[in-house]
């Protein structure tokens, strides 16, 4: 579990000593000297656990407890002071402090307090992931055609077995949706789902995004960064458009999957991880293997279960159910009073070939609901290239 410790202390040596002790234990440590700096860090989300000194140059440290009472997420705060004021300690604990330590700090005592705070952080993260997975409506992956019913059955079995899955299909056919379905129906549903679009990240950056890096690994690496594979530990790592991944990173990914471990860029220590890897591609990977642009061994390692999403034009029976889902979804999102579609508008949707697949259908319904002036989407509300098919 990746945890960032925010140390708020105006003494540089104190910040350094704490950092030197906690960093080898696997924590990322950020040190700041003032309350204002702490507020900035917390507003940016930098600080899972806070070590807070009482006397700071710009104010009274525990006042941060009161300021954070209305925040949706309050990181555990450990108060640190050179003055063993019992009344202040009681007051801080009443106002939400996780713990209270006095200087000089006993490092083992500090470590034990942080471990307890991390348990709270982990619990909150798991609850957040659980709530998110519950919000993911399984009806988003809908289908009455035999091919889709078979596909969802295979996906559920892959989810329970926690094996690698290769999802193929045209752009917009719902590959990430299917990956999230696997996540929500398997034993890792309350663990992280981390998605990486390999095509959207520069090849020179992809390795550090995936595996992280150590401080000093390259010019701009001022401090250690955990990679997304490490962040996904215990959960699912979804590699979208894996066909865009360079060959040298493919080799490192294969080794990481095989060994359940990897090294950060510039690092020497093996990082052990437990992730279920799902990969997706809209390209023919077998052809890429023949061309020499994709590794055959990685292909077969990912393809423990192979799920191919058919294009929407091959399963038009699913369009009415998808339309109903999108109407319900966008009615809440857009705040409009549209809850139906006319027969002629549905006929036009059924006649269209949907080169953009489910994504194009989703955008078409959203657009139609924006322009619709009645309770039912009608032909004029649809995009012109669809409506003219029934005009």
C-alpha cells in the first residue's frame, strides 16, 4: 500500500530525521515547515497521514484539526510537541487527532502510531473502492445475444479465477467496461482497479508510470515515485491498448507478471506485488507478432482467457437495452425530463451500422437528450448521419 507521510515541523533536522527513518520502511515522506505549506499539500491530496508539530512559525499546529472538520476526507493526524501538555493532548484527541507524541520522538513509538494510522487509511480506501464498485452498474454490460451471454459467463469465471485476461475488439466496443465488470464481479472488487492507456503515454514515460522510479533515477526524479503496478497491489491492473507498448517494456512486463515482482526505474530492490492483469487491444496482436512488434511469449501469458467483444453492428438486438440504459444514465446526469424514444427513432438506430460502436451510441443518446423538447427522443433529435437513414 502506497502511503505518503506529511511532516509539518519548522525544524529542518527533525523533518530530515523522520524522513530518513520512514523512507526505508516504504513510506513516501514530504516535509514542510509551515501551516500554510501543509494546507497547500493537503489541498493537492499530498498527505495520507500527517505528523503535525504544535508550535509553527505561522500559527498553532492543532488548529489544522478544526480547519479539516468539514473536509470530505480527513487524513489521520499525529500531534508532535516538545511540551507534554496533557490538557492540550486531550483537547487534540477530542477534536480528531489520531495520536499524540512528545519530543524527543521515540522512533519505534512513531512507527507504531503510523502503522495504526495506515490501517485507517487502508480501511477508508477499501470502503471507497467498494462503494465505487457498487456504483458500477452491471447492467452497463448488457446483451441478450448468445455471443454476449457466453462472453459475460466467461468473464465471470475469469474474475473468480483471478487469471490474466486479454480483451479484444474494435474501438468503442466496451473493452474497459468489460474489464470493470470483471473487477466488480470477482474477489478483488473491493481492491484497486488501476487503468493505464498505453497509447496515451509517451514510450519514454510509460516505464516509470508502470513501475515507478527511485529518487535520482533521472534528472527530474527528485523523490521516489510508486508505479501504478504497485498502486494496484491486491487489485487489478488494466492495460488498455497494450499493442502500443514498446518491446523493451513488454519484456519487463512479462517478467513482472511471471515473478509477481519488479524493480523501480533506477532501483535494485525487488517489489513484490499481487495483481490480476487485464489487457485490451483493438489491433490484431497475432499479426503484430508476425511483424515482430509484439512479443509472442507476452501474448500467450496475457491470453489465459481470451474475450472478444463483437462490434455493435453484429449484435443489434442489444441496442434497445443499451438505449434504455443510456437514457436512464443521462437523465440523471443532464437533469432533463426525457425517459423514452419514439419507434421511428429506434428504427433509425437499428438501421445504422455504428462504426464507433457502443461509445458512438452513448454519445448519440446524450446529444439527442440535450436537444429533445419532449419526453421521448424523436428522429430530429438524433445526429444527421443516423436520422437520415429513416428520413
